C-alpha cells in the first residue's frame, strides 16, 4: 500500500500538465501572427528597419526590428485590421494594410524605395542645407546599413568629408583676397605694406588649404564605393592645385625678398605669378565641379 501511495503525486500532476498545454494551445489559436521581409528596390535585405503593426480598431501598436537578413515577425497580435509600416534611414516609409485572423499566420513583404537626395551635389554642401546627405557623398542606402564596424567607418568618413567641404569653402575667402592683393604687390612702385599684406593672406590661405586637404586625405576609404564623374574631376584638379599650393609660397617668399631688397624679381621667383594663377584656377574649378550639376 505505501508503494502505491507514493505514485499519487505523479498521477495528480498529469491532469495539470494537460490543462496547461490546452491553455497554451488555445492562446496560440486566438492570437494572430504576421511575418515578412524588408528589402530595398534592388532586392537587398534592409537590416535594422523599424517595423510597426498598428491595430486600426484600438490604435494600439507593436514594434520590432528586421534582423540581418531583413526578416521580421509579430506572433502575439489580436485578430483585427492592421496597418504594417516599415522605415529605415535613407528610405521612404512603406505602409501596407491587412486583416489578421486567429490561427492563420500571414506573410507580408515590404519593399523600401530610396529617399530622394536633398541635394544634387555629389560632394559639397547643398545650397539649402549646411551639410550634405550620405547620397551626396556617393553612398547607396544599402551601404549605410552594414555591420557595426562598416557603419563606424562610414560615419568617420562622412564626418571628415563634411569638415573638408566646410574648410574648402572657408579657404576661398583668403585665397580670393590673396589674388586681389597680388595686383598691387608686384608693381614697380608698390610699398612693403602691400607686399606684406599679400604675403600674410597667402600664408593664411596656405594654412587653411593644407588643413582642408588633411581631412580629405585622412578620411577612411569605404570598400565598393564608386567615384562619380564630378568627383573624378575634383580629384584630378587636386593634382594641380596641390603641388601649386606648395610651390607658390616658396616662389612668393623668394620674390618678396628680392623686391624688399630693391631688386627686380628674377630667376625662378618670376614664376610665382603664373604658378599662383594656375593654382587658384584649379582650386576654383575643383570647387565648382562639386557645386554645379553637369
């Protein structure tokens, strides 16, 4: 008899287990579910997209994120009419409506289209914004949704190129002033103050130029990023105004010393004017190449 009584707790637990299983099954049958994938217009998965399910009857919402493959899932929704929306940086919000019923999971795939760039400039600040968008810098929306390491690299490059753009625009002011003062710095009857003003403005332009160039050179490269037409021209011009900005101050210092000693500018110092003009022209062309659409 004692042996039989020892089995009573086990037999008493079986009905409880059955009741719990039935309750769980009943809950699953009364819930509605929807799964799907968020992709771009090119068919590429969009990870970390925000997906929201809004119950149109109650106004209640549930939110989730797409995984690395673009998949999302809602599995505990009340049966009702829903508005499912997906959004991600660089894409237009996509919304779709569907009716969910209990025990009948549905599949909904959402395709996001790239947002229109806020500027047509590929590598320069927009006239309507102080800073360019990522598409201005030549990156596709898919490239902005990579892994954390790739995203950090992209963020750093974007920041450094924005600083490069701002400093490039700032450099134009003293550079233009340097060109203007050069008209009165090389004449026969010019004073030392005219030449000194030209020299100081040239030094300021040179310092700003090399700080500007530093941010462009040190910006990390992002793999598989193609260089667009205007940017190719912009980089080609750098091979002209870059050496020119190194050579112009050297020739200018030689010419300054010769003029200050009462001598006529001669030798290689006489090339200062033509080199400076070519340098300024190449810098201006580089600036216009990313400021005008062509």
